């Protein structure tokens, strides 16, 4: 389980999504959907990603895959998966 900034507990589930399934982004949650292989994600180092909020800097793990950045709770869950999974 991972705890989101708002205190909500999130339980990540790892699975396979068949290619014919159409994924639809929830606009209040994410901007877009992109695909990265598990191998790509495992090979890139997690680096701190700075977010300025209310006159302070918050740092989250992030992973750059091609022209995209995976950060925040998603990156934390991936780091945990790679460490313990």
C-alpha cells in the first residue's frame, strides 16, 4: 500500500491489459495515457522531481521514459515494485 498526499491509501495492482482494450484517461486524474515497457522503466534511474507548492519545494521520485516523465505516486509505486517485487 502507498499513501497519497491527501492521505488516501492506494493498493497498486499489477496485471496485463489486452491490446484491444481502449483506455480512457480520467481528466481529473491524469492528462494523458502513454505506454512504456516494464523493461524501460526498470532500466531508468529514479531521480528527484521538484514541485513547488505554497512557497516550498516538494520532491518526488521520477523516471524519464523517452519524452515523458513518470512521477509522484505512480513513480513511488514503481520504485517499490522494483525493490520488493
